[in-house]
């Protein structure tokens, strides 16, 4: 049986996407790249990093709005733009916020580089956890461990074990480490605070500063 | 207590209550609202109980401990019926005189009456007080007439008649049509048409359905939902039962923060009394409707006022919002259709059912119907809860009801809508207050907070305050709200510290727009409003901080300098005594001066100086 589909416009092209899929899934299927941080296939979408925002409108005009493509399901007749000026402006600012708080996390560096950021206007911090929640979802959804969770609120939010002790349900499977973006060796290119070199996005050849040798894809989880 | 099985039972009970309460010659009502509690109304009430017992008035005088009457500035408020005498600022020591003079001999105690600020005349009855004159108290009216812990009081004034009418004479569709025709819009802030929401919930497939009352009010300076639930919980319950009947819900929740203990207690009492008399539970009034209400206590997180975060909190999860592509009326609590309304919205329902949609839509403007309760606070003479028809101007609220600014200063702006709203400057005070016109000027109705600010307020400081508030209340789930607000706070902090530069405002604006655009929930989406509206109307003030390193309102301490006017100083030495850092030098009877390097800029010298010789630059 043919799966049910809906028709939508994606970056100007009329496409048919499977009903129930998200905009992100549909876009990737058609080779359109939308950067993500807190999204991982086979884990439930979280919608926390907001980097995957797209501009959504309806056929026949009306107001458009931004929403995360990882949580927004395709609907009949929606018009989606993944690279409109409004999206780019928002994504650039999000990348700047992200890299300013975690300049030594590879995925933050990657997204900043890809958005063409060369200077960060905020004071740099050095957080290692970007609160993407991948480890928590990995633990509870794939490993059935439920050993991790968020504690605190707002700027004091952090990933924590229940009462800061390892529960019996944690089998030390290291699933959390496996998905953690902070565990990827970062680019050593950021030397001066606030300055991003962005060499990897400009050179034809792979610069020798890329630790993973994954020049061009930035991160395996974020395929172009 | 009896059980109400039919509409006739309700009527009969009402007649009996009226007959029974008719034996009292005098009714003394002490306001038991939160504001009056702070002024010590409980002591007054206890003293009255004792005095009534001692004087043997128990069969003659009924003492009522009512809900908030709104005029919180003048608490504790005591009214005496049937004469309709309105006493304000009543203290324990006034109680014997009230009983011996007013109750026994009918004499009015002049010194307890309210003095009109303009005419300087003493006012005897409540309706002549200028604070109440321009108001149209429809929802709040009964707060002062009933004791919230007694369901009999509510039945006596015609309570649960709307429910009887709805169950006996109307079909669910008729109720929804009536609410739609009334044009009621959600009072929680967004102003979504209630009837359409209800229709969506009724039509949504799924069972069971839920209704929720949102009493997680957390805006600084706003307390109207709290006062309604404290003062008239049965009104909310009645609205919820009518709504449950219209939408086919089986279970209701009142989500109230545990920081509102009186509201929790009174709502709990009302629910248990309603259960006892059969107004909640199985087969309500013989109509076959089964419905019950529970209280869900929140931990006091601001973000839990957002519908999806509130639902997560009731489910026992962390109060964090989720993506709202599928609305909660389709998929809400435990994935079932859920209708969530604000306290005030529910409170309007019984009146719409009983008096009809035409009556309701006769009040207000074309697109915003009915009345709205505002909590008028800040630097005005008469603070308190005001209920006004939609479309009244800000000027009327602030100057006619609020009595204008305190101590003769000029009013600079009014902040509406709490942390999600914005500041409206004084030149726009002719603006009619309704959902759309407030949004148009960059603020919003919100749940109804109204903070009046006079000329001594620094708008950069106000913007900073709200950003810091939201930064602390942000759940931290999404990046723009968590990091963006932190950065906005840093930039504003820099500006008030005199470290702002030419780029600061540009960056602040850009960041604010992105935070509004990309945040996950309503908290983040509206969080930049205070900053954006302040920038829109008070940009020169921001620029003064950055370019001239001066705070025009003399609030931001790093940017101001204290000095003593050599001509004005009498050399009394009062400032020397209060100065915590010994920064004031000078002989007695000689003009003093301030040593800048020691000055802590606390302002104590300015407060104490009788000659107004301390200047701030």
C-alpha cells in the first residue's frame, strides 16, 4: 500500500512528503540541509536548540512564522522556507549565542563556521554541556535506563543523576557519552576570545587544524 | 448540609437561606483579601468576634470575613450593612467604637471614613468613593458580599442559578453558541475567543476530556486571579461545571501555585462543600452530568502559566513547555482533549449564561467585550484591583480611579501585561484599553497587571528588572530564551554600569527580535517586549546612558554623583549622622560636602535632608 502523502512547498519546490513526518525529515529526504544540534534520528524530537528553525506559511499568503523543523509535522499546503533572510538572521544569532557559551564544543563551532560567523559579540564562556538533552533521551528511550535528567531551571539548568548518585538502572553502557556533542574533539582554531577563524569553510583544502579530519561534513551527525 | 438533586432543591434552599439570614439586623463585613491581611485584618476580625460575643450581639449581628474588595490601598476595609457605611484603615482599637457607636446607635465614625483626595470631603458609602465610581464591577462585585468559605452565601446571592439554567434549559451547543455570541476572549493574556476554543474541544475526538482553570498567576504586581479564587471560589467552580457540560469533560483541575495558600484553602473548601451538596460528583442536579474538580498545586514557577508547561506539571513531569503545533484542545493533559482557561475567563461564564450574551457584549469595544480586572499598582494614590469595561482609556484608569501620581510627581509610563508586556508612555494615555490596541503599541493586555511609574523611574533599569526576572523564570529548555535573555541582561547591565558602547543598542535590538522569533513558548516569545517597548518610546534615555554616561532619572548608581548645594545646605549635620560610609565632611552650621571617593551612593543623605540640598547629577 502506498503511504499517505501530503503536498507542500519546500524552498519553492512542490514536493510530496509522507504524512506524519516532520519538515526536517522531508527536507533531508530531498537533500536540503537544515543544521541541527539537539536532533538525532531515532530519538524523540526535543525542540530545544532552535537551530533548525524554518519559516512556515500557508498557500495564499498570510503571516509566516518560525518553528523548529524537527518538531513541526508536514501539513497539506504549507509553504516552507529553509533559507529565507529571516531564518538566516535567526540562525546566525542562535549560532552566535551557542558558540559564545560553548566555544569548545565541536558542534557549536561547526554551526558558527557554517553560518559564516567570524566574530562573537558576547563575552565568551566555556561551558562543556550545551543542554541539548541527547544523553537524557538516549538513556531513557534507547537504553531504558532513565538514569539521567535535567535539574534546575534557566541558567542554572544542568544534566544530573537522581540526587547526584548513580542509580541501579544505569548499566554504565556509555550511551550518553556516545551521543554527547561535547565528547567530539573540538577544533583548536579558536585562540583569541571572540574570534573565530572559520578557515575550514574558506579553504579548498582541508586545513591541518581539523582534529577529526572530517572537513566539509563538520560532524558526522550533521550530514550535508 | 443537604443534597441538591433538582433545580427546585436549589430554589428551596436559597429561600431558606434568605429567611434564615433575614434575622440579622446588621451585617459587618471585614475584607479578608491578601492586601488587607497584610494590614492586619485578621486581628480586626478576631477582635470583632470577641466584642460581638461580649456585647451579646450574636443574634443581631452577622460578621462576614469576605474576599478582596479591591481598594487595597486603604485596608483593612470594614463595611456595615444595611446602612452601607464604608470604613477604611480600621485597626483593632477601633472595634469597640464601631460596635458601640455605629452598630448600637447608628452613628457614623467620621475618622474612619474615606476622605476624597480632591474635594477633601468625607465619604460615607462605598459607591461614592471615587475609586469605585468609574468602575463597572461585574465579576468582582460579589467578592465583598459573600464569605468565600460558605457555599450558602454564594447560593443566597443567586449562585449556581446559571448552572441550573445551563443543565435544565440549554444543550451543550447552545452554551457554546452563547459564549461565542458574547464575544468573550481569554483573560489570560492572549485573548483567544473562548467560544471557539470550547467548540474545538467539544469536537475533538478522545475520551475523557479535561477542563483546567489556570491560576498560576506570577506577574510581578498582579494579583487579580488570586483574589478572585480567594474571594469567590464557587463562581469559578460554577463556570467550570458549565464548561464541562458544554465540552463533555469529566474531570477538572484548578492549577494554583502553592504560594497562594489562601486561594488553595478556599478553593479546597468550596470543592468539598460543592461535593457534599451534590454540585460536583455523579449526576449533578439530576441531569446525568458527572464531573469533579481537583486542585493541582504548582511549585510557583512562572513558566507553568504557559499551557503546555502547566499540563506537564499536572502530569507530574517537569514544568517545561513543548511544541504547540497540535493545540491542547486536541491533545492536552495525558494526550486527551483539554480546555484551559484563566480564572477570570471561567468567572465570566456564569454571568454570560444567566444574563445572556447580549448583556455581556453590550459592555466593551467592538472586538473586546465585557469587563477586565486590572491590578493597579505602583506610584499611584489608590492602588488595588479595578474592574473596568474594555475600551476605557488608560488616563481614566490611572487618574480618575487611581487618583493620579503620589506626592505630586509626573507620571512617566505605565507597564501593562507584566513581564510579557511593555511600557506605554504618558503621551499615549488616551489609548483605549483592549486586547488589540495594547498589542498595537507594543505592549499587551496580559493577565491584567498595571504598574504605574513616575518620573523618577529609569526605563533602562525597568527593562533590566524584567529581563532579570524572566531570566530567572525561564525553564532553560530552549537556547534563545536561556542564553538570549542572559545576554540581554548582560548588555543592559553594561549600559546601566556605564560600559555600553555604540554597538550595544544595535545588538540588543537584534537579539531581542531573534529571541521573540525563535523561542519555544510564550514566555520567550514575549520576553523581549519590555526591552523593545522601552527602546521604542524611551530611546533617548538609553542613549544618554551610553553616550553621556548619565542616568536622566538618577537611578543607576554607577552613573550618578551626589553633591551638596553650597547655597542650600544649612549645616544641620543630619546627613553626616546617616551616612554609612562617613563620606560627608563639614563643620556644623557650615555647608557640608560629599567626598566622592568614599560615597557609596546609597541616597540616605538625600532622603534625610530637610533643606533638599543634596543634588544628584
